[in-house]
């Protein structure tokens, strides 16, 4: 089952997501006289392992599947006409991976190592300003607009509190999976005329991850119960129709279960936390010559079994101070 959030008459509702159509859960259930608990606009309430509406929404979905095709069409609405929203809008933590695919490390000039010889590099993004709805623009910041890059990644939504969990236990803590685009500014410098310091390169890289709109997420969350092995998913990214990334989550150095286990040893993971698991090779700055996003581009991320995340690119508009 795939679930999304979308805007309807000024309110945000949860719907069953299909590539071409949405099924609003509570309004449709009321019309079909299918009992459901109190409505919620929180997708986590409809997902395993602890969503209060999880069992009920599965029963609703089964009832809907048994309807005649004409009745299903009447009760659905076209996905292309819906204003989709970020499926998990206010995660307490957004934790991302740097260098979790060997080929991506190599294309960036690094040296790939075996899992046993290293540890995952984690970093953060501010959720309130980087999370971006499906279909909403990636905005090229006026302060540094010329070296903005793409990174398709599998997103993992935590469904229950996790502390000191083993790899064997880790996937039982997952509510579902989504698509993320870890947009990056490859050459951002807050003060180009500064006096050099030892850590400049690291913090330039980190600050280049934080611009507004630099984490599109969606269009939906696929329930973890429908993804028995998150290491068997194809993921790809296109810019203006041209394939730039095409790989498999099987190529991760640290698989999803390992990431959750490692994190849970030093951070308490909470429901709604988003772990963004790293990108494969094919980013723009590693190409010869490099390719970066420009106003008017369209970035399309796709992960097998989850869906397609589309975002246009535009320049930041001048702010009217008057």
C-alpha cells in the first residue's frame, strides 16, 4: 500500500496513492459506509508498525479493490490534478548519508572501502525549510546559484522508537519508504575572501546542503510490509528526460538495517524520523564537463515500487523589502 498527503479545499488529507489516481481515505470510506477511526492528516497513523488506523485502512483498501472499475473511478481523483504535499511534513530528525555507494565515492575522487573498514558518514538538513513538496520548485539560491546538483536517494521513515536495536530487529522499526532528492550546492562559500582554516572544505560542503527547498520528498510512502527487502530496489534520476543516475539499492555499502542499528546506538530514533540513505553514481559535478541545474529544468526521481518524484527548477526571486 502507498499513502500520500494532498491538499483539498484548504485542508490536507491522506489518500491511497496510485500512479494515476488518488483514493481519499475518509471521504471515500464515509460514502461506502466503511467504519474508520477518527480522521488524521498524519500518514504515520495509517502505516505499520504502530499506526492507529493501520488495520482499518487495510480493510478499507480491500473493500475498495472489490468495487467495480467504474465505481473505483468515480470515487478516485486524478493524481495529476492533486496538489501533493510532503508525506512526512514535520520529522523531528532528517538524517542523511554521505558516500554510501562505492561508485559515487570514486566518481567524487574518493577511495571506496569495505564496510568492515569504515563507518557511515551522517549529516543533517533542517526539515522546516529544506523539505519540498512533489511538483514544487527546487529554488536555485541567489547567494550561490551556479553549481546546484542532484542526488536521488531512498528515504526510510521510522515507525516506532528505536534504541540499541540489532540489524535483525531494525526493519521492524520502519513505517515505510519514500523518494528523496538530496539537492546539493557543490561550491558554496559563505565568505569567499576569508582567511583559510583547516575545516573550510568540510563546512563548505555541509552548508551547501542546507539551502531552502534542497530536499524534495514524495510523492508517497510505501508501507514497509510491501517492501520485504529494501536492498532490491532500482532507483534512477532524469534531468529534462535524460537519465543521469540508474542503480540499485543493492549497491549500498551500509544497507538500511545497518544504518538503523548504528544510529540507534547513539541516537534515539523516533516515529516520523527520516533517514536518507545516500546516492549512487551519476551526479552532475562528477561529469566531464560538469552539469548543474538551471532555471527551467525538470528533475524526475524514480524508485521501483514507490513512484516518481517530479520537481521543476527555478531561480530565487528577489525579495521585496518595501
